[in-house]
């Protein structure tokens, strides 16, 4: 090619300027360099970068053309002689869907199913939430999968050029490759930051099943089929093999892979599991997600009331959830949650717990003080027309209506103060009695809250502290005993 270009150049000298001539010569040199580079590239390109067609047929002249008798052309010319790629190795010609360079390791086993300490299989995101609707990368999936397996080969050299040694998943990916569980062959791009696709994950589970035996093999084979068909998803059916797997479905897959799905105790998980704050209890995957996030044994709950992410529930002696019933000062709905029976009031109460900060205070007294101060500082003494009547001593059943008006109007009388604080205290698990009684020697109608503790009826009078503080400065009457301020007259029925 260089000779031809030189001849062409000599014919053109008379009509080209010196600058034009230099340009043409430069282009000719560049063409020669490109041709040399192409030849070198064809000689040294690896199995991971050549296409199947490139590797399958080195060149058209790589083998002598059949003739009747040997002639001078029986031996390839220097340019026809194949280089190191003339005889492809077993990995020189990967085809689409090719098997890895290693075969599955038969001694791999699943370990978590027999572990009594119940390790966590997943973790929350950086913001402390689970984000079940998000997807997971291949690198993250490999880390979680490798943690479930025993007897994996030691992954010290990862065969994928796009997996950095600084990557947290480097060793896990290398180990899974050495075990023959990954579908990508050595030298190919692994794409660790790519989201996990359904077909890809199902193929890995199928390969894993071939390493197992007996019941475990059958179980993992079934799981692989379930993932491929989409029955582990919320919809229960796959849209396509390229469908991305969400984090909540991956939790389902990992729990089933660990063999923990057959013994899921939803009531025990509800009371003692690590339920993420952004997980709706009505979600199809909440129990699997909670099990996957829970570190340590999931135990039967103690009987009585329990706070679970801002709401109150109760457990029977066997740890099951109380539903649709009264229990002490509480009423539990069909979902097991303490309710006033009025959705609007329940929403007001939930908002108050959140705004007061009580949901983030696990200590009993701190949480109770938070809602006490919230009622005192965010509402005022108001006498509305509907609140001008007093309640008969010892009566109940008026509390919810008074509390609802208290929220709606931004305040009320002592009955509204007592009802609102008392219901919030109940939501915190306190046995709070909302009292209609009388005070001082004049037997004036009044309302307050009583919470018995250690044999003492402690009195909480938020309205008294609020109204007296305006006249006498800040007081600290958070919880007082009878006769400390007033003579509280009431008829306890507890």
C-alpha cells in the first residue's frame, strides 16, 4: 500500500504545493500505521474482546488452499501466516451465553439455614430506610449471595477488568466466578454497577442448585424457577427476563434461599423484628423484609402493649396480636392498632406524636414528658359553646369528642387538655385514666389524668400548669401527688 501511495505522490508533485505534498505524505504514513496497528491488534486481542466471528475464523488465508499437488503456494506467505490467534484456545471464542471458564464447585453449601443466631441478610440504606421500591446492583447482590454460602473458593483475582480492587464486592465477585456461579466469562465486562435483572439472577440460582444436593438442591431449583417466572414479585408474574428486581423482592429471594421462609412467625417479627420505618405493614413483602433486616433471634413477644413505630399494639400470652377488642384503657382495631374509632382524631394524634418527638424517645418518662409539654405549649385555654358544660364525676365516654374539638379549635377547657394528653399517653403504652372529678373545697368541676405507678396515683394536670404558668411563671407540675396543689376528688374504678 505504501508503494502505491508513493507512486501516486510522484505523479502529483508537479501539481501540488509543498504544503499539499506534506499533507498527503502524512496521510500515507498514518494509513500505514493504522494497518500495522490492526495487524498487531488481531494478533494479541483476548478472548474477552474479540467477537465470536473474529475468533472462529482467523483469516481467509490462515489455512492453505487445497490443491492437487503441493506448490509454492502450499505454504502461506508472510502476510497470510496467522499469529498467536491462529489456533484459538478454549476461551478465545466466547459465544453469547457462554459458560464461565470454571465449572460449578460441588462442595458449596448454604449455611444460614442452620444458624440459630439469625444473622441479618440485608441492611438499610444510608438514610436509615429500606426503600423496597429501589433496585440493587450486581455488585451488591454478589456480596449478599456470597455471605450465604460456605466453602466458596477464595476470590483473590477477579477476572473482570471493570471490577476494581477497591470495590467492596471485588472478593465476592471473584469467589462466585471461581465457583462457576456467574454467567460472564473471564475477560468480559461484568458491569458491577448495573442493576440486577430477573433472568440474570435466576441463572445464578440455577447454577447454584447444581452445586447442591438432596432437599437443598430441589429447594434452590424451585426458587430459581420462581424468580424466572416472577412469582417472587409483588405482581406474581414476570414482565420479561430483563425486568429489574426490586429490593423488597430480593429480600424475599434471600430469605427463601436461606431456608427461613418456612418458619416465618409474623407476630414475632411484628413485635421483635427490625421493621423499617418506611415499610407498610400491609405490604406483600413486609415479613420477608423484616426477617432479612433482623439481626438476632426473633422471639415471641411478651404479653401486654408494645409501641411499634409510633403506634400501639398488644400481644396475648402466646405472642399473637390482639385484634378488634378492648384491653384495659385501650381499644384495638382489626389491624391490631390502638384506635379511637375516629380516623380524623387518629390522624391528629399521630401527627402530635411525631411533632412532639415522642416517637424517637424509647425511654418511658422522656416520651411522656414530650407529649405533656407538646399539649401545654401548642394549645390554649378556650371556652367554646359546645364545651361550656361539665362532665359528671366518674363518667367516661366523652374523651374522644373533647379531644377532637381540642385539635380542631386549637384549644379548649380542662376536659380537652386532659382528654388529649391522656390519649397521647395511652398511645405511648401508659395506663392513663382520664378523670372527670372535682377540686378544692368548693368542689369545682375539673378534669385531669391519673397514671398509677408503684402504688401511687400520679396526677398529670396539663391545663393547670398551662393556665397558672401565664400568671405565675413557668411551673414544673409534670407529675404530682394529690394535695400538692389541689385536693383532687375523684372516684377511681381501677
